[in-house]
């Protein structure tokens, strides 16, 4: 299958034609079906939000109940107040909350809050934070695990990218990051996506927090990707830091649109003065979904299941690749955590990479190129086995077609 792409914009997570052109009609658990009735094992999970699986009964029931009761009241209704109480129990250090529909909105609000609190303008960004002008990434393939494979381009229709008020750091050395924090004048906030921190992650997080505070700036931790997948306390708990402003998104409502900014109540109280508010800030169907999602995540310790499934998938895929003599050229790795598995290629052309993913789609497995993938609570051993069979068959076909060369290791060992 030939894969075409715009040479000015190398492959991004949405540039796989065989996936983009597929018309999906329904989802259940870890599976999707297209208009022709074909079934797919889904490791895209809506780019992360679908943490419990498609159409989870507890979420469906809660949303249905709220739809019958109305979804938008003129002020915060009881379901919203109850949800905020649950959040404050999970994140007691950040009891003030503002609700949005997307992570992009939430990060924009967090930046405005930080600028108001500090009276400063500059923001130092570390990671991918959405599509709005001040946070759009200058890198294509931002989520490639190997930083050296990312390329910078001027985003289209974004004049004078970021202006003078946003600085982007992209690197691998924590000392360089700390020096950038210290040398950035008029610094209001350091906005960090935890998956982009230099290794070791916990040490880097603590040192960046200290450096930001020494500079009189706030630490904004953007947990749009990691929210709840790592446990009820997210990356913040895993890394042992308490951010000044915490952004939650994606998995918080199992596929319904919701993002949350958590900080101290004195700062969220300024939201009206700062004009941080939208028509759907109090929308309740997403809140109902989030309440049900949080309940299931806590009661069933879903994060432990995600870690086990991700580890099983990574180990089994690597065993299959080693068996075909490709272990040194393609391998599965955790994108820092096994709940976000990633396929890493070495010395394989982009066209062959994309062909690999396209063949997987035809075998009923959805994996993202150039991006971390996601497991859900609905993925079973059978889903893992199906994915591994598809990977093995795909590389065997590509070897047979002369599109891959086996190096290092013995086939079928």
C-alpha cells in the first residue's frame, strides 16, 4: 500500500491514510468496528482519553442520567459541586478548580493565572500543550521518543510564533533546562509536560520546581496525557512534586471533553476578572462522565491494570521482533510508563515505518505512528495476543517483500 504525505509536514499522528480514511461506526471496550463490519483492537484510545474502554457501562449510565436532568444550568449545579469535592480529595494541595473542554484551553488559562499571580509576562514551555497560538508546538513529530528525530517548522498562520512572551525549551540535559529557567527574565511560569522532562524524571521535576520558585515563577504541570493513567494522583504523585498549577485532561472523563485547572482558591477566584470563562464551563454531561470514571478508577485500581497490560504488550511485541531478527531495529518501549507504549524504529526509512502501521490497520490493530499509544482497562490478554500476531505477520510480510532487512538476532529463535 502506497503511503502519501505532504513533504513539508512529515508524518504526524494523523497522517496515516489507512486510518484517516476508515469510517468507524461503533466502539465497545477495547474494540472498534468500521462501516464494513471489520473489527479493530484500539490502542489509540482517542489519543488517550478512553481509559476505561469505549462505552463503559458506568459512564454511560451516569451520562444518561444527567442528560435526562439537563446539561447546562445558569450556575454550578449539584453534580458539579460533588465532582469538585472528589477532586479536592484527590488533590488537597490544589483545592481550587476551573473547568474547560480541552487541554489547550486549560493550559492557556493556567498561563494567564500565572501571569496574574506573578505580575510577569514570560512563560517557558517544556512539551506539547495543544494547538492555540501561544502553545502550538514548533516541532513536527513532537512525540517521537528520540528527540533527535524531531524537526522544527514555522506553524502555519501563527504570526511571529509566540511573540516575545513564550519561550520553548527542548533538550535532554537537566542542567541546560535549569540554566534556561534561571536566565529567562520576567519569568511568570514554567509549563511542563512530565513526559518531556529529562531523565531521571523525578529528580528533574523537583529541581525544575525549585528553580522556578527561586526565579519567582510558578510551576504549571500539564498532565493532560498522564492524568489518572499513573494512579489517582497522576504524575505529580509519582514524581513527588506539588505544582503551583495542575492541568488535568484526556482520561478524566473517558472520552467526553473535559479538562481541569487546579490551583489555590485565591487564584481561581480571579477567573472572572481575568475573563477566564466559557459558555460550557458548567456543562454537566462531561462532569457526569468524569465522576463515573473517577469512581471506577479508584475502586478498581485501574492504573495497576494499565501498567500490567502495557508491560505485557511491550514484552510480547519485543519477543516477536527478536524472533524475526529485528530486535535491534524495531522495539517497543514504555514512553516513560508502560501504560503508554511506543514503537521505536532505528535505521528504517519513514516510508517503511508508515507502511508498517498501514499493514497493521489492515490486520485489525490500531497503533499510532510517531506517538505514544495507550492501553485501556478493557484490553485483555486476547487483545495483546492479537496485536502481537499482527506485528509478527506484518514484519514477516515486509521481510518477504524486501522492505525490511533482518539484522542482529536469528529469525524464529
